[in-house]
């Protein structure tokens, strides 16, 4: 196990979530599924307790901890994309698999985990600062999924 691992709390579908991430993103995999050795507050002996996986090379562990805690936007995966095709692919995979759109490039998967699908052109515009950043930011504020062409146009003024 990695020295630093992101731990995500799921009600009872950590394995399904991990397998979806592994199928959706490159450099992602399910590396271990651990079953409970005895009954626990939200499950029985033999139920999937934890799942070890990577998302774009980031080590994670999902725990089936029951309904006590919910995901929130306080944690999100931010995925940098190179173009509209890649942005669309990830956005559509997450939203189209029972997820939900939000604003400014944010969406949630069906397990409640938040994702920021962020084209690099937006990040570069914000890093440029000044009027260019303001135009790109103002354009982004009107979007759900980020429109790369619209951000590029805003950058140019």
C-alpha cells in the first residue's frame, strides 16, 4: 500500500465505483478487494469492506462504511484535459452513468464523488492573469461542462 492514500467512504458500492473509475480513466486499476472477516455495523462477514484502486495513478481506497457519512464537494478529483474530445469523454462517462452535472466544470458521479473536468486551456488562462483571466473566468461562470472553444475565444477577447 502507498504511504499516502486517498480514502473515500461509500455506503456499500466501493467496488462498483472503483471498477467504473478503472474503466473510465487511463492509468487506473482495481488492485485489491478485501472482504470483512466478521460482521460490522453496516455489513456481514464476507461483504466487500475495502477496495484498493488507482485513479490516473493516484492511490485510493474505498471503504464500504455504510450510510453515516456522505460525499461532498469539499473533496473532488480534478482531471486536467487536453481538448474538447477528452473533456466530453470524461464528462459524459460520469454524468451518463447516473451522475449529475453541476457548474464550472464540476459534476458528480452516481456515488456522490465530485469531479472537476478542467481543460488545460482554462487553467492556462487563469494563470495568465489580468484581463485574459477575467474573460475566461466570466465565460466559465456561465458553463456547466467547459466549452474549450468558448474559453479560447474569451482568452483572445
